[in-house]
C-alpha cells in the first residue's frame, strides 16, 4: 500500500507536470489546490528535490517545478524515493538482509519465492509507467466518463 506521503507526492507531481515549464508553483498554491497540508508538502517536495525529481527557484516568481520531462520520471522512482522500495516482504528489499526470522533458508522459502515473482511484476509496471503515462491514463478515463470521443491520430 502507498503511504499518504507518496499519494500526496504523486498528486503534487501531476499538478506540476500540467503547468508551463517556465512557471514554478508556490508551495502554498500547490497545497491549497491539491488539498495537501502545507508542512507535510514542504517535506515531500524537499525529498523529491534532493532526489533530483524537482528543482526550485527562490525569490519573486519562485517555487517548485519538475527537473525532468514527465515522460522521464517513472512512478517506480518516486515510490522508491519516498517509500524506500516496494518489496512485498522485507527480505526482498535491497536495504535489508536476504534472511528473515521466519524462514531458515531464503533460497527455498515458498513465501519469498512467490513474493519475488510479485515484486518482479510490480517493478515491471512501476518502472515502465511514467508520470506522463499516469496523466494520459487519467485524462482518457475522464474523457471516457464524459463520453467524449477523440478522433485524433
């Protein structure tokens, strides 16, 4: 499950991705528009900036903006930055030991073997899906809901 922190980060990134590149967004505006607590958002944006996903500009006309094109920001990268990974069991996280207290032999642990397959599927989807893909899927779903037909090629 995604934490509120990651959900808020994705909402903020989507908002920033839909803004003109040369127009940084103030934290206060982003917090108000996306209904995210300001202090919490400040911490999230700073983490994303330190990871190279965002940049900021100080002074008049300042604020946060994407450091890269939305098509170059994978959802997996964002989740790894904020959650530390997305392994379904601790023994599959890069940061932890391959051994866990519950099993004696990780190479034959049924839980670990199945969860490894799950993690591969999750990784495949999250690393190949970008912020631009997420925005496009959302827009397409909104059009479908409104029964808008797009005949463009």
